[in-house]
């Protein structure tokens, strides 16, 4: 069976069969960061669930963080959970100063521990017009690569000292990177040489392949020595604000948009279902790091992603880039 057909069949089966649900775990005393937690997103649902289970959760959003915090606290109040367990903070993964500022703020204000970092924030531009190349980031990178991978690497590297210390003190720290099945569209040579012809789905998939490599390399470097485990997660095809396009102008276009939105809600998983795998990876005591997860279980990532030499080279090159972001006179980037 061709790969594209097999993926479609698997998705349809997941839609019509019972959705896997993460078992409720007492997360009291555990501190968690969930990036990209705008209302209607996977990150929002992930944060809401972990908060109701007792975790202290810091959520991020590029802008309007206060309204996100207000919305989450309203949900927690209705669920009878403590509203003081959620704190929101602005974070722009494309802005090095924003990343540095967030990492410094967290270290100074959140109790000196970080048990779980869930790197959920990401973008997928021009879903319906994939040949149209979006504007690059302010520092000149392809926007998917800069946001989904480089920004995530930079943030994680700045939080690594805290994660490693927490792993040593508590015996368990975790990094969960939200990837995508679309990582199998990309090849390792494209990580270092770029795409020959631009396609936004390929650019998105390339950034997600990099995240799988990143996840597996964190596990190799830090699991044994620091009790810091990591994994990549495929949440499924989910109906979130990432998949929704802007409402078009005009009555006819608006009608077709509403029809398309209704059909999407039938063909895509709801955010609560999509969040379950990340929640399980963040909470399950017997969880195994160094793997690729889907449907609350270990799955198989692409053959390209399992090339350890590519993971190591990507880490080294990205680490060198992150090192250029260090302020003069102060080494803020974690090095081995």
C-alpha cells in the first residue's frame, strides 16, 4: 500500500475508533512549561489537563498572554482546580532577546526547578498555497525552520542547566517536542543544504524532522548522567488554530469557508484528543524516553530521523548558531 494511502487509512481509523486517553497522574509539586498555548490549541489543552492534575504550569504565547491566562484560569475554576497553578508569559521563538528574557524570568521566579518542558509552539504557513514562500524571519531564516526548530533549540538550551539540575535532584526531568508525521516528507541532506524547490508542507516537515533528531539527541546526551529524558510526539491531525485559515471576504467566500470549517471539524481530531500523547509523556511515571510517540504509545519515526550521525551533526551546527546569540561577556548558552 502506498505510504500516502496508508497514512490516510490510519488517520481515518483513529477518527472512528476510541481515542487513547492518558491515565490521570498526580502532578502536584511538578513544574511544567508549555509553549504555544493559545486558546484552541494543543498547548492550551495540554496545559489545562496538567494543571487540573496539580502541576504548576507556565504557558506562553507570542502576544496577549494575559488573556490566555484569564481563559485558562476560568477553565480551571469551572473544573474546581486551583487557579494559582497557571502563569502566562509572552514568548516569541523568532526573537532571541524574547527567548533569553523568558528563560531568565523563569529561572528567577519559578522556584528553581523545571520538571517538564513541552515544546509545543509552532507555525505552518500557507497551508492552502504551499508554493507561495512566506517572508523570512527578521534574522533571515526560513520561517518554519526559525520558529519550529531554531527557536525551540535556543529556548531548550537556555533551560538545560535547570532541567539537568532538576533531573539530578528529583530523579526525573523531561523534554517533550511536539513534532508531526509530516517529518517523513524530509530528508537529512535537506537539514544542511535546504530545499531545492520551496513547498510550505516540506518546509514544515523539515523543521519537524529536526525536532525528532533533537529529541533523540537530548536523550543520548543527558538521560544516563542527568535523569533528563526526551521524546518527540505526533499528536495526530488536529483541528486547531494552526490549521485554520483567515476568514475570506465576501458572502460567497464566507459560505464556502464555513462549509470547509465544518468538514474540517469532522476530518480532524479535537484538541483534547490530540493533546493526550503529550500529556501522557509529561506525566506517566514509567514513561520511556528516547522514542517517537503517537496515540499514547511508542511509534516508528522515519528512517532518516534514526540516523545518529545526522542527529549529532545537526546538534553541533545548531549549537554553534545558538552560541552566536550569547551576549558579550556572558555565556548564556549551555555547552557540553
